[in-house]
């Protein structure tokens, strides 16, 4: 039960953080993509987290498996 909820949280959490970081880079304009700026590093780190923390596709498979188990148990 916990694995599905964690996967959903991870998908939404990383996605929301990445969208916010990308908006920050857009607000900063050309300065936002400079490698000396924290905003650029933040986007890069969040992209890495989405890959290293388990790809979105893998997280969706975990959620699907949990939903399938629940429906089979009923």
C-alpha cells in the first residue's frame, strides 16, 4: 500500500519542483541558464533526481501494480 502512495508522491513532487525551477529560469532570462547561477543547477539536479530516483515510467508501473493488487483483493 505504501509503495503506490510513495510513487504518486514522488511523481508529483519532482514534477512540481521541476516546473517551479523551470519557471524561475524563465523569469531570470539569459542569466537563468548561466552555469554560475543556482537556478540552472537546480533544474539540472531535479532532472537528475527524476532519473536517479526512479523514472516516471517505473513509478507509474509501481502505482499500476498496487492498484491491480487492490482490485484483485476485492
